[in-house]
């Protein structure tokens, strides 16, 4: 007679679950931050133009691009450090 295979439930350790949650948050932020910054780009352009009246249209646009890229890079690095430091060894 054959014995039925025993099914064992494997639980995912809490640190792994926490790491997955953090990685999901990072993924969502990578989608949301550029979207929000893109939607606010006109406001950013206006703020730069007001603060730098000597800038031409090309310089204002270039400054806005640099600001968006810098902010996205900064956030990406911050979330990466948090995810890495929270991941199980």
C-alpha cells in the first residue's frame, strides 16, 4: 500500500514578508513619483522662471529637467538603502 504524500505548510518568515512589503512600496514609489512630478512640471517651470528671471525658456526647461531627475534619483537611492538595510541577511 502506498501512503499519501504528506503536505506541509511552509510559512514565509516575517523578515521576508517585511522585505516584500518594502520592495512593493519601492516599486509603487518608482511609478508614482515620476507621474506626480510630471503633472507638476508646469508649476515647477513657473517657480524656476520666477526665481531666475534672467533664465531663458531653454534654461528654465533644462533646470526643470535637472530638478525632476535629481529628485527621482534621490528618492530612488533613499528607498534602495531602506530596502537593502531591511532585507534579511
